[in-house]
C-alpha cells in the first residue's frame, strides 16, 4: 500500500509539509486535486494547475520537467 508522507500509521503526530510547485514555486497548504504529481528519477514532483496546463503536451509525452 502506498502512503503519503506524514501519515498517522506510526503513532507519531507529524505536521504535513505544504506542497511546492516544482515549476514556479507556488505553495499549497493541503492536497490539491488539480495539481499534477510526477515521479522523476524516483522523486515525486508536484506541479500547480498553471504549470500543468502550460506543459500538458510535454507531460503527456512523459518528458522530464528539465526538458520543458
């Protein structure tokens, strides 16, 4: 089962970190259903709606964000 960081399974109270857009640096306090999550070189990268829309073809073509 996949778990997000900051889950409550371990019994420790942890504070969730805000999501930061890997493209423009925008921050979000909670999960955003319109943001895009990409796994590049084993690392999760999140992109805001604006960056996702601007680079939709590159995302669908599975290009790493370094190419956009």
